[in-house]
């Protein structure tokens, strides 16, 4: 139990009604999670407004209401707290409720369109390898040391973030590496966090269904850097033209990494094969297990973070060279002489990066077949662009379902087909069923060929009409390749 006035520390209040010395058992923002004597924070959301559930929260036992608009009826014996921004208040209150765990652990947030998951996963693996107790908050999974906690969002809600950090502190973790999605930044899910540093990987076309315009998307990322404290670091990709934009009005120490520009952490690709990368990093030649220029950027960012956190360069590079990376990011399966690559690439830039990487290491005789779809109820404008990239960079492209969600799969596929011209249509197939699409790609392949299965990566489900059905690209293609080899 916490005293309400203590958990309201640093929250911008407009007015209060009732007992501010009241003890609070929990902080919730979902009326379905209300418990006796809790504080219910009414947050205006994109789908529903928490203010509409104040009455329900009170019926279920909430004794404190935190809101932006006071209800018309004020109940006796209930404490009401009116705030300027209830989403931000939720994060600050959650931090105070869990005794401000981010002040007791070094938290580094990574934002950008692509590379977030790989960067935080590499950082987690690196710091564990160097002997630290380390936490991870990512799209794929949340971890406390090697303890896995399933992830449902790129960045959890504000209360869950603080609860997880509390567990990390209690488990003796000294560091936590977390993804910060643009949605989470705008929705104040990281409000109340004291960050040791933040990383900007890149920014390309994505999430315009939510942010409306590309400028708003950029502003969402920049907000993370605008709010960094003076004693933190801000590490940005100097090769991305928006990298330096992130540093404008940023009070934290400015640091950069790059392959092309001059930077604090400078890299150069020496060789790039399907077996790995050789990089020159700050004058040191190191071989890594990861593949592609996009991973060269990820590795540089990780190296920069580790050094900025006080680690010795030689040890960082030595440990980093043996790390494999995140599940579903350029995962390679070779069976019967055919290589399948499973990758999460679900944006035009990510898909182009992966395809250009594969084309960069091909010997020219093998066929490259790409299986790709686009998610439903998401940014529709990227669908024709992704189709065009798949056709341009592959010998053959098979368009198929990704997570159609509540859209009709064929409507999504028609949007994709709109991106290709009459001469390119001969290079494409459209197969709605994802398993059949992967099977067709295998049947069209011969020894030495490469199949890219893009869009879902680590996901082990397909979401159709609100239901998640088990589907794992790696499992499916492995099973089909094994069947073909044994026949």
C-alpha cells in the first residue's frame, strides 16, 4: 500500500477532491483490472476513452480516480485527482509506486523504424556475456537475465514497464535495454523513466496509419531525445539524415555512429558473406556472425552504447563477435542445398535492405524467391511499395497473407498488386494461403537457390479475424524442406 500523495510526486495537478492521505493498493488504467482500494487512471486512448469507465471502476472497488475531466457526479468517500495529462501521470505514478526502479538501474532506450529489436537483443546478450545481470524489453521477449517473460507489445504499458523494472532491480540487474516504439513514446508509456541513454537507429516509411504524416512520425521519435536528462547520452545514426534532427534541443551528451559519415563510432564493411561480416570499427578489424550492412549499423550502435556505459572497447568487440542476434532476424535454414531466410522485414526499407544484402552475397547463378505479405489494419500506403521492391530485387515474388487481422486477405493482396507493372506481373504469383505460398517457393527452388520469407520473423502466429492461429515461418519452411529432401 502506498500513500496517494507520494505516488503523485512530479505529476502536474489541476485540482483534487477528497483524502490525499489515502493508501492505494495498486494503479490501473483498465477498468477490468480494478481491485479494492486501487487508483484508476482514466486515459483517453485511440480506441476507447478511460473516462467512460470511471463509474465501472468505482463499482468494482476503486477509491481514487485520476482523470483529465472530472465526472459530473462526485461520489462521497472517493478521492478525485484532476491532471493535465493522465497518460503521462500514469507513467510517473507507476514509477513512484514501484519506488522509481529506473533510478537504480541503467536503462537505455532504442528507437527507430528498423533495428530496434536486434540492437536491444545484442546489448542484452553482450552485457550478459560480460558478466552483468541484465534486463531486456523487446518485441520478441522480455527477459530478466535468462528468465523469459512473453512480450505482447514492442513497448509494454507504463505500469508493466515499471513493474518489470522493479523485478529487474530486485533480481540484481544493473542494466536494462528496451525498445521504444513511436506509439509508446507518444502514448507516454515511458513517462516516469530515468534513462541513462537513448539510441536512434534510422527512420523510414512506417506507422503513417497512426501518426498521419511522416513529420508527425519523426516528431514522435524526437520526443524521446527532447526529454533526455543532461547526464544521459544520445547516440544517433549520422548516416540517416534525421539523425542530427534528433539531437536538436537535446540536453543529453551528443554521440554518433556511421559507416559513411564521420562519427564518434566509425565503421567500415570489409567483407559481407552469408557466413558473416568483417568490419573495421574505430580502426579494429573484427568478424561478426551477423550479415548485411543493416547489421553493421546495429553492431556499431551496440558498440557505441557499451563504450558510453563505460565498457572497454577490446572486451566489447571480443564478446560481440560471437553473438548471434535476435530470433527472426535474418534466420538462415539450409536443407537439401536450398537456403531459406526468415526475416521480420515488414517495412519497405527493411525489405529492401534484406534483399540487397542477399543480392550482395549471391554468386549470380542461384535463384532468389521472395515470399511476402502485408499486415491488415495497418498503413496501406506501403503495400504497393513493398510489392515493387520484392519484384525488383528478386527473380520471383510470391505475394501472400501476413497477419490480415480484420481485413480480407485478397483486398490486401490487391493493394500490393497495384504496385507492379504489366511487364513485372510475370515474375509474381499471388497465393493467399501462407503455407501454400512457402510450399510453392520450395517447389520452384533447386539446389543452391535462396528463399526469403519476409514479414513475420519471430512471430509464431497468424492473426485472422481477431484470432491468433499458430504459424511459425521457420517451422513451416523447415518441415517442407525436410519433406522434399526425404522424398
